[in-house]
């Protein structure tokens, strides 16, 4: 008999505004499942990110079926798991943990989530020269996704030069010579002048970090702009880019498709992604259609 009751959670810092509980529980309700999604906020608990291993073990012992993992624990959790999917191993980052037969296996649905959102929202844009701002956990996932989708070369830009260099080196090992390089923010103007598009993967633009991640004058109508931030869906970057006539993609699709992939891993059931896209429209404001 198929299992119809699930207990899952999210481990991360400052996760109170997360829409993951609502996205998962609404889809579960429609499928007739009993599904409880708990937030495990390390800030609220007063513990350091390094405590993620203890939290994962406790969740497994308490009968959780799985966990989502977010900033700042996506890399730290790896040493506490029994196995990794090929995708998570290639990335060195985990955002989904499934408990089964006493084992904790790490997956990464950020890659597939961004790829599905991009293919849906910006299906025909040129991908020869892509600039990506941000080389953290989300940055690693979306850079892998961009190259998987056929980007000719991704230039990773980050204020932390070593982090950008490390990600570019990892991408090169995985995708081949010439597919990835890195640069400092001082070179953004020249890079964007020649780029087909930019993927923004830093926290700038979130409600707690308002503003633009770089000067507005670096944008031009020939660029497409893809955003990872989804709270709010309409960031200042997207608003500015649309006003210039840029094709744009908000972060709502990535949030939905990564949640749908995690839901499938937790339950073995097929989620209805279009219904979940309608949910995020209601929960976070209209998902901006590409223009």
C-alpha cells in the first residue's frame, strides 16, 4: 500500500518567509496526502550552521521522510550524509535530503529547477556569452544549469575572487576547457557590454537586501536578465531591465520547479508544476511573464 503521510522540513538561517511549506503542503492536499512541512531555523534555535549534522540526525531519528537544506548549510551538510546523487556530488552542494532504509541521501534540485524555469521562460534567447553574478551555493547550481542548457561560456563574477575562481575551475572540470571563466566585479561593465545575458545569483534585491546588484547603466536592451531571488518576484533589477526592453526571468519558476522535484523525491508522486506555479503567483505576487 502506498504511503500517504509525510513529515518533511527545511533547515537554514532566517527562513521564516520561505514559501516552501505552502508550496509543498498545497500540492500534497490536492493529492490527498497528509503532509507536514516544518521550518528548522538555525537562527531561531540559536545554533551555528555547523550544527546541521546534528539536526539531520535528529530529524532522521524522529521519523522525518526528508529535508530541504538552504543557506548557509548546503555544503556543510554533505559530510553528514550517507550518499549523494551524481548532481549533488558534481556541485558540492545539497538542497534536498531523503531518508530511506536508515540512509540519508543528498540531492540537488536547484540545478533542475533553474533549468526547467529557464527553458520555460526564456526558451529562445542566445546563450553564447553568459555572465553570472554570484558564486555561492545557488550560483554553483545555476551555472551548472546554464552550461547544461547549452551556454557557450559562463563568466562567473563574485566579490570573493577565490570563490569565483573555484567555481569556474569546477565548471571547467565538469564541462570542458573554455566553458567557464571568472572575473572580478570591476570588469562587469566590459563583460556586460559584450554578453548575451546575465544570471543574477546574489541576495541583493531580496526584501532584506533591497537595491541593485550593479549600476543600472550597465544594462542595455540587448541583454536578457535572469533572477534567482523570488521574494519579491519583481526585484529592482528586473524592473529596471524590463524598462529598458530586456527579456527577463524572475526567480519564481526556479522556486517552484526545485520544490516540485523535491516533492517527487520525498513522496514518489508526480507533482503538478503548473498548479504550483499558480500557487506562487498567489503567494508571492504575479510571476512575471518574459517580455
